[in-house]
C-alpha cells in the first residue's frame, strides 16, 4: 500500500484528493498549519482517516520533518495563498506561500525522500493575458496578478528540480475548478451562496465585479483524478487540465438565479470593490495531451456543476437557519 502526503488537505482540492486516495487504499498524511479556530469543514467526514502532521509551507524544517514522518510515495503540493484578489493587497505573503514555498516542499522531498513523486498545483492564471486561445502546455505565460506571477515561479522551479535532480516532479496546469467545498469568496461559490440567501429571504442583493470575465470552469472532483494520473505515468511531465468550454460570469449568474426561478438582473449590483487592478479576460484550456496520455475525462458539465452548488448552498443555509430558530 502506498503513502501519500497532501499539503492543503483542508482546502477544496485537498479534501477531494484525500477522499479519492483513501478510496484507492492509500495511507493519507495531511499537512495542517496551526489556526486559532479549527478548520475541518471540508474533511470532517474523513478526519479520522487522515494522519495529521503539523507544519507550515513557509517553515522548511517542519516540511522536512513532515516528509520524514510520512515517508511518502507521492507528495501532492496543493497548499498556497490561492485567492487571486488577495494577492494585490498581500503580494509578499503570496510570494512566500505560493512561490517560494514550492522550493521549500521540493527541498524537503529532495532531502528527506528524493524518490517520492511530486505534484505541483500550477494554474491557468499563469497564462493571464491572452497570447493564444485555447491555452495549452506550450502557450507562453503572461501572468496578470502577484498570484499568477508566484505560480509561474512554482511551475518553473518544479520543472527545474525535475531537470536538475532527476526528480519525478509534475506540474498540473489546472483551469478553474469548483464544488460545494469552494471557498466562499471565489465567484462560483459567492454566486451559489448569494442565490441561496436571496431565495431564502436572507439577502436582497449580490455585489459583484466584472461580469464579462470568461472562464473554463470544471468540477474539482474530476480534476483531482488528473493529479493522481500524472503521478502514475512512466515519465514525469506537465499537463493542462480543463473542460475546453468557456462561460462568462454573467452566464454563471443567469444559470444560478434562473435555477431557483429568479432573474439575476433584479439582484446583482456592480461594486468597484470587486473589480481587479488587472484582469484575466479569458481562459480556455486545450487538454488534448491529458486526454490522450493520461486517459483523463470529466463527468460533470458546467450547468450541472452550478446546479449542484446552488442545491448544496440552499441545503446548508436552510440548516443554518433552522439551527438559529431551534
Ligand atoms: P484552497 O484555498 O481551498 O486551499 C488552500 C490550502 O492551502 C488550505 O488547506 C490552506 O490551509 C493551505 N495553506 C495555505 N497557506 C498555508 C501555509 N502557509 N501552510 C500550510 N498550509 C497552507 O485552494 P484549492 O483547493 O482551490 O486549490 C489547491 C491548489 O491548487 C492551490 O495551490 C491553488 O492555488 C491551485 N489551483 C487551484 C485551482 C482551482 O480552480 N481551485 C486552479 C489552479 C490551481 P487552511 O485551511 O489552514 O487555510
Ligand atoms: P480566479 O477565480 O481569479 O479565476 O482564480 P475567482 O472565482 O476569484 O474569479 C473568477 C473571475 O470572476 C470575476 N469576478 C469575481 N470574482 C470574485 N471572486 N468575486 C466577485 O465578486 C467577482 N465578480 C467578478 C473575477 O474578476 C475573475 O475574472 C481561481 C483560483 O482558484 C486560483 O487559485 C486558480 O489558480 C485559478 O482559479 C485558476
């Protein structure tokens, strides 16, 4: 049986990946940082099956110790400051957690378990400004945020450790992927939560930024399978993972509001607070390489994903309401 170490296991992707690997019979070790309030919402149902290791991305000693004690066959480096909008007010923290920390993890693996296979969570945000559409592994990077810049560093340092030290290191260039476990500030979840609150009479507006942005949105549960597949190949490589379909934020709003019988135009207010200093106008991925070499495919389409998220938030908000009045 294999051991896997996941950083960022309390996040959206980490929780789906942990479930997936447990299902496959892996012993799953999860790195968790110290927080003042416990943060197990996404992994509550599998919390007792994960072997927890305390550590922080920015603390190399803790990462070396984590790799030593997990003795992993596979390391999935998912932890990061992952919210693009926060990377402008916190550019240095983002640089530490999203860029330099990748070197910390690679060093920890190189020192403590050089034979372990390594997955780096790279991002379509690295493509940024449109240079080529659709975007694939060979498309040049032009990041548009401190987050995107940090991810470019993380990507290249992963490639560099593969080429310098012969490590089995892969970089997955994943386009946006969402789920009911998405953080509340990301646009899909902000919309599904907003729709639920408006439908249940707890809010009467939803304040949004740029409705014209176009994204290639998939389901997180489908995307973690691609991470695993990358580490099962004979050779390490980099892969784009995407749906190959693009939708606007406006379309997202239309689908989510109309699902509960509402018109988004009656509730959405444009608020400059949510407009970014520099925007990525369009992301559309070409994942032919992953389809062909990994045999990867997706199960959940965009409309189904939005409906799944609205259903989950309606259920959650209702349950919160009931608890309040109980
Ligand atoms: P989340 O924001 O949901 O999760 C981030 C995780 O990183 C959390 O578990 C968080 O812990 C952990 N973390 C943050 N800082 C530290 C630190 N200093 N030390 C230890 N752990 C830390 O992200 P996602 O699950 O959505 O994304 C996973 C990865 O994939 C990220 O690297 C993201 O940038 C990247 N990515 C995501 C895409 C997406 O669409 N979701 C697309 C492409 C790339 P805590 O719970 O304590 O905050
Ligand atoms: P993104 O995701 O920046 O693509 O990064 P996010 O959901 O935050 O934004 C998507 C697009 O929606 C527009 N938008 C808004 N976004 C938010 N959050 N809130 C709003 O009110 C709003 N109004 C419009 C944004 O301007 C943007 O164009 C995600 C993260 O998961 C990264 O970690 C990951 O690397 C990339 O996806 C791929």
